[in-house]
C-alpha cells in the first residue's frame, strides 16, 4: 500500500509550476490553487486583486518512496528566482511571491535545511527570500487554470519564455547542478 504525501509550493504563476512536477515519476497529481490567505474559496480575480492574502501555488500528491520530498525541493528551487522579494518575473505582488508550505515537521526540517544550504552555497548573489510556512487550507483554482500547459500549449510556451522564467530555469539548472 502506497502512503502518498502532500507538498505545496508557491513559485509565482501556477501555470508554470505544474509541468516540471507533473512529469516526474511518483507524482500522482499537481493541482493549481491558492493558499495562505484569509478569504474562503477565493477566485482568480480576487487573488490577483491582492486583497485575499493568498499566493498562487501548486499542491502535489506524491509517493515519497519513488520521488522523495528532498527531490521535490531541488526541483522547486530550479523553477524560481528565490532572491526576488516582490513576486516572480513580471508577475508582481504578494500573490506571486515564493514559499514552501510544509505539511509536517519532517518537511519543515528538510525545507529549512535546503534553504540554508542554498544560502550557504553562494550560488545566488542576493539573499534567499523564499518563505517557509505551515500549510493551511488549499483552494483548487478554477478548471481553466488546471493543467494549463496541456490545454493551452502555445500561450503557455509564449508566457513561459516571455516572462523570463525559461531563461531563469536554464540558468538555475546550470547553477544548481554544479
């Protein structure tokens, strides 16, 4: 019997955070949604208005025996600019800030150790500002936002490249693999 776990990451626009995780072994599902705020069942428009306190995030159901949490953290760091305190790429505001939402003390320990290791590595010139929070209620986003990279591949690719994320992921892949 498999004991699946949850992992939740905010990495800016959730459209770009699904595909990297969705394609890994042991990942059962990746859901786009909102977390960390004070409004129940927020809509995309409400979250983008910066009035709900939520961040766009993905919630991942995974098999830790196939794809351990440490590997999820490694993949997360590659997808973001962990030094940007104002959002990600050209998406600005609280709803686009990065965070790791931990579901238990072991995830907290691993997330904090991972962040500390990244800070100590000197691979980024600026401080690492990604927050680590206790996981709270996660609200799935509207259906139009789920698996966006599959439903709207041309728009997804244009956004992914045009926002600067593609270039950052390529740089981070090189930077963090050394």
